[in-house]
C-alpha cells in the first residue's frame, strides 16, 4: 500500500480523485477517516444481512472496490447476487480493475456518473463518503433515486463526515479530528493543505439533516450505526 504524501507539497488545485489520489487512496482512507475499518465491518455485516434473499449490491463511488471485494469474500459464489461498483474517476476504476483481476473477482465495475447511471432494482446500496461531494442542490434528488431503485426492505448504508449544529462543539469536533490525523503521522502543514483543497468541494450535513434527507426521500427509517466525533455511518431502510 503506497503511503499518502500528497499534501506535503503546496496545493495548486482543488481536491479531486485523480491518478495521484487513486495511487494512495487506501492509505489515505485508513489514516484520514477515524475507525474506517470498524465502520466498514459494520457496513459489511448489515449489507450481508439484507442480501439473504439475493439481489444487486451497488457501491456508489466505489473507489478501489475494497468493500465490494469484502462482500464477495463473504457471499462467495452465491447465485442471484451481483456486485456493481460505479465511480466517475478513471484512475479509481483502473486501480479497482487491477484489484478485482488479481482476485479473480466477478465484480462489475463501471466508470460513470452515479446521478445518471441506468440502475436496475437493487437490494443494497452503499455509499462511503460520497454524498458529501454531491452538490446539495442535487443531493436530495440522488437519495430519492436511491430509494426508488431499492426493493422493498432494501437498505441504503452510507457514511459521511458530519457537522454539529452547535458552532462551539463543531470547532471542538474539528480539533479532535485534527489531533487524530496528527496521531496518524500527518503534519500540521499537510492538514492545512488538504483542508484548503477540500474547501467548497466537500460539503457535509449535520447528522439530523442526513437522517431527515433519507426519510424525506422515501425511507421508512434511518438510524446511526456508528459515530466518532464528526464521522458517522447511517442505515436507511426502504
């Protein structure tokens, strides 16, 4: 796994999922997202629970396909289950293809726009830190589409960075997160550089806004599976 050193040099553009990011993305996730492994294990568990009757799993913004590979390892060659990853980054899809080829995987990968993809009815949709990169004006529309795509009793599991409704607490949460990043070996300079690169690119909602968005979009329930400071994993049920 290649080490993330992208922000050790001055930034020249806004953050994007280009070849440079794709090359270090797995390391970036583990060192930038608190308890990423644990939240993904929960996502895996509840996705498997919903797949007992078969169906399609979509991973929106699948990056390097790590989660889909983990699901495939559990479900094995069970018939009537399809695993589909979609990402609009050419570099991410290229890295994902290398991984699935190495494992002899049956995962289907598509480079495309998750807002325009021709979905079939699915049983599980996962989205790991993807919605926060969708402009708020169309984010609600995407979640409504996700609800429409899912079968009855289907689930949408999504992880997001969240903000607090209390400005003072929000600052404390950010400080807590930056301390975490420092503990993972990132320098103050790297932290500031990445924050500036993400400005106006990553737009998080509050925890309650995420829950309400899901309920307003046609989900019966939406609850928090996991939360650490300003990172949360949600599960919404059709």
